């Protein structure tokens, strides 16, 4: 996997915590720890976005649509 080098500014307290994690061998280096933290955050944001979009759905409308689809004969279903 290709990687790019970037520069970041990080709070002293966070950097000390990060360095302790590296020192205790939880991560091989700062870069790997930060990379995993960013990946985890992006993954979580993706789940939040899905939940937000699902919350916009009207359960009654979705139920009516499902029941309408089930009431049709299979031969009447549109071709996909």
C-alpha cells in the first residue's frame, strides 16, 4: 500500500500519551499509532453517517412499501 508523508501538530499531552504507547510496544512507532487512530475514526464516522441516513427513513412508509411489494405476484415484480 502506498503511503504519503505528512506533518501534523499535536497537543503535548496527546504526544506524551502516544509516546508511552510506543514505548510500551503497543505500536512500533508514532506513525503507525496515528495511522491506526485516523483509520478507526474514519471507520466510526462512516457508521455514524449510515445511522444518520437510516434515521431519516420513515418507518411507516418503509413498512407500507414492503407490504405493497409482498402483495404483488412474483410475475408482476419489475425486472432489475
